[in-house]
């Protein structure tokens, strides 16, 4: 009998699998630090809590968008699906600004795809919305 069919997961393996589903803590920490005063400290517990919450939120919204795509027999979730999911899930205050952000992103990316050499010559990454407006935030 093959041992792989009767595999029992240990607590360590379960924790490792859960960690794979979370956003990288360094990224979460960097975002948190951008909002706080420069001398503010963030506890490990606060970072981990935010990491779990943000990861769960993304999974929640993505799951709703994915269900829409399945019903429409599509395989790819796009930005419009995410905006729709935000509204459907009750995040009505966030869906319109997110849609505006998406539209501006597409506008910038469209301009960039027409002139990709210009961005490389200037030494800037070709997919950064910050090039369009460094203060641009979705909300």
C-alpha cells in the first residue's frame, strides 16, 4: 500500500500549509509602516494579525469573483470581476474607487504598451502605476 494515500499531517505541516496561503509578512509590514509615523513600532502580533486579515480578505473577494467567472464559464478572473465582487459583498464604498483605479491603471498600461522602449530607456519598470502618479492610491 502506498504511504502517500494515508498521509497524516502533523501540526508543523499544517502550519506550513497555512503560511503558504498568507501574504508575505514583510510586505504587510512595509504597507503598515507607510501609514504610521516614522518612529512608530509595530508588534509581531499586530503584523501577524494584519497578515491573516488581509490574506483572508483577498481570499474572500477573490472567491466571490471566481464564482462569478465559473457561472459565466470563464477561467480568468479580471479586475472588473474583483470590482463586482467588492460591490456584491457589501463593500460599496470601495468598489467605485477601485474601479476608477483599475480604469486609470489600464489607461497607463495601454499608453505604456504603445511605447515600451521609453520606459526602459528611463530605467523605470514598465508595469508600475506609480510612474503615472506616485501618490495614486486606490482608496
